[in-house]
C-alpha cells in the first residue's frame, strides 16, 4: 500500500489489502520538515493506526504466533523525530490486535522514504478464526 504524507486519514480493508473508503483500519501518515528531493537528510515522520473496537499491542519477534494477553491500546503510533538516536526511515514490527475478543497480528514493514511524499506499507495478516491467541497466516497483502 502506498500512502501520501499529508496527515489525512485513509482507510484500508484488511480482507483485501486495498485502500477502500469503507475499510475499517484507519492509517494516518505524517512527514514534515524535509525537502523530499534531498534523500540524505533526516526527516520527522510518524504513522498511526486505529480501528473502531480494535486494540493494538506491539510485540517482539520471539513468540510471533502467540498474541499477548494484555498491553493493548486503542491506537498504535510510531514516531521518528530527527533527534531520535535510532532514527530510521524504515520500521519492521509485529503488531498484535484484538477485536471482539478475537486476536490477530499484522507483520508490518514501513518504508517512509519510498518516493517523495509517499510511504510504502507491506502487511501480512495472521489471525485465529476461532478467536484464540494462537495465530495462523490469513493472507498476504
């Protein structure tokens, strides 16, 4: 999925992996302060995910197929200010979600510098159709 860095919410359909005005996952991408034609410069960027009724929890890579029991919040945000010691234009993460008592995981790759004023997000969704914390691959998007 490619997004503009305009701080405007866009919606993603998690079933199809496509941007869709009726999609339930809301993504907001923000990037400011850098001329996009100068790829040598750091720039502040952030990405926020939210969805009505869904909670998020960033996890580690040790037990990726078992969703955590606790630690979920209503939205997930990653911030990369230029003064951050470990600043990068790329983030790879395991983001667990819980909705209606069912668990899932988004394996996410974010490239904040894929093109001027664009970001690229690759998602792979894992879920348990029975709702438990043990997850399986649902789709690749």
